[in-house]
C-alpha cells in the first residue's frame, strides 16, 4: 500500500493518501474481475522499528539491491512491526480507510487487511502498559541468545523480552513476542481482531500457525490454550460474514481450516511448481475438493521472489495456468501482471521503476478474462487421468489435465505439458457425446474439430511442446439442415 501511494505521490507532485486513490483505479480493479483488494502494511508503525530497519546491515544490503538510488526516507520500517491497529497517519488514518472501504463497497469490492498475531513492534504501548503480554526472558537468555532477546524499559524497570520469531529462524529484531500462554494476551488480541473487523471485510493473518498450541510450546516451552477457534467464533458473533485467510506453512493448512479459517495459503503447490515436475503437482491436486476450495493459490507474494524472476517465461505461463485455473481463492501480487522482477521488501515505501513485460502482460490479460466465467466460479472441477499415447512412451506422465463443467453443458478443458520435453498422451472426457466438437483455445487463436465418438473410445490425442498449455472451450457443433418449402399454386 505504501509503495502504491508513493507512486501516486510522484504522479501528483505531493504526498498522497488513501483519499487520493482515483476512482478510475478502483474501476479498473473491478473491470479486471477481482473481488477483493488486500491492502498490505496499513497499520501504524514506530520510530524504533524504522531505526532498526535503517541500521540493520543485512537488511540494508537487500534494500540497496532493490533500489540502487536508496534514500533514508524510502525505509519506513516493516509493516509487520506495528505499534497499533490504527491506520498509519501517513496513509490518511482510520477516517480515510473508512472512506476507501465505502468506495470499494459501492463497486461490490471487499477489503482485506492484515492481522499480525505473533508479535508487536518493540515500541508498542503494551511494553509500558502490559509487559506481561510478552514472553519474558532472563539475563542469561540475553547473553547466550542476543538475536532472540532484547532488554527494554517498562515503567522505569529493565526487562528482558523475546523477539518475535518462528522456531526455525532467529528473532525479528524490530518485534516482541506475544505470550499466548497468558489468557489475558489472548483476550487482548481478540479485542484487536474485533476492532479490525469493524474496519474491513476480512483479514490475512500473518504466520497464523505460530500461535497453535503445539507450535508455540515447541518454540517457547510455554503451554497455551487454542486461540483461533475461539477468536474466529467471537468475531463472527458480531460480523458473521467476516473472512479469515491464514498464511500457513509446514503442512498445517488442514489444521488451520479446522480452526475456522476460510482460506489457507497453498505454499505446497507453489513449491512443487518451482520444482518443475508434473507428478508432484498432480498428486497435490488429488486432494479432496472441500480442502482445495479453501486454498489460496498464488504464484508470488511479498515474501517470495517475483514470479517473473523465479520462473523462465515459458514455465511461468504454464505454472500460472495451473495455479489460477485450479479451484480455490486466487490472488495476485502488485506488479505481477506486468512482469516485475524485483521483490520489494515490506520495510520499503518505494519500489524500482521497471518496464512492462508485454509478453507476460498479454498472457495475464487472457488468463484473467477466463477467471470471471461462471463455469470457473461455481462449476465442477475434476482432475483427469492421462494414458500412454503408445507402449513405452513415458511422456504421458508430464501432463496435468483437468476440466470445469456445469449443468448448463459448458465445458473447459485445461491441458498443460509441465515438462521440458515434447509429450504425448490420450485423455478421455466423460462429458463428451457423439458428434463433432469444437475445441477453442481461450489462450490463443487455435481451434480444432474432433469427433466425440473417438474421444469417448480412444481419447483425445495431445502432442504438446515443452511447457505448452491449452484452455479449451469445448462445444458441440450443431448440424444445420436447410429446409426448402415449396408453395404450389
């Protein structure tokens, strides 16, 4: 959000806030077919976090790689080291967020914001008011693990508090770890969630699995009561339709869905696509549809490398077709559709200027035009089995093929050769009947006519180049019989 408004400030020649986002920009988002706008990093941050971001040598190197002309004012501090759930004054505060939300609502768009359950900034007011909300440490902890602990002043007393972290990495030095073993901490965080729920339509919960009791105990040696089911239930009492999306890893997606989350990140699909092998991707898509429909599918986000830099363009397009035409919630990151290659740290408020990759932009224009179709919204999705084109031809295992259909007779067939070699296979489609069928590729100008009986008996033959994809709209060709009427007088 801060990067977006910095770009707008440059265009306007003055500081821009949420009120300055033009209606035409929101109209364009709606026209593209999106349902949600997720504003990342809108909450108030503090000077302590800003100073740490500006002086951390490792982070500084990353910022300079992103912005060779880096200026101090480009480093505002991490949007995840927050001092309170009020909209940052530089963005226009809570008042402007409310107006922004109304403008979205008038267009039928919904607003998602962040909730950071694991930690706060080190200069959050709870350090003074409620130090008991945090994980406490000792002088020995501080001396032995200085990357995970910090000494702070609270009510003129010196305390050792833990930095927020996950169990596999050192602590984040601009944060303090909340103690979920304290019931009062949980109550305070539920109150914060309720406050957020009054300002938007949903939250994306940062690293949501870190506060699960078993994960929390493994990290800190502190037992805690379950948080999420209780918190979600209390929010839903006042806001029944409020949406919860979890950033979650370590194969805990199903666990988080059982806690009440509407959607969970599908990092596993992303990782398997980056490995460039079809079989693990296909095996992932065998999962129950009740599970898949609640997955949030992505090809890049603020934590991952830009898709245009992580995937060669042919692979990028094939992976995107699989990702965004699979069931579930689909989300896109700012700059992804234009092919940006430089990841922008959430500590920065300015991004580099990059040329538009027109090949990727044209590709995404076609793909996004497919997503609002009713058949993709509420049709029936099915993974389809492939068969050898001839004995000994192993390349059939390189395909990922699935269909969308509905009661109205519409049929989409998605075919991807997810490999670096030519591949062939046969695929049988149960929804096909006798007669001639037209296969119109919605991602290109290619059209084929095929016999329905042959597709039923032998299967549809596919011979595709490395990383090639088709999104076929399949329609039966109706025969037209000319009828001549003769009138005899």
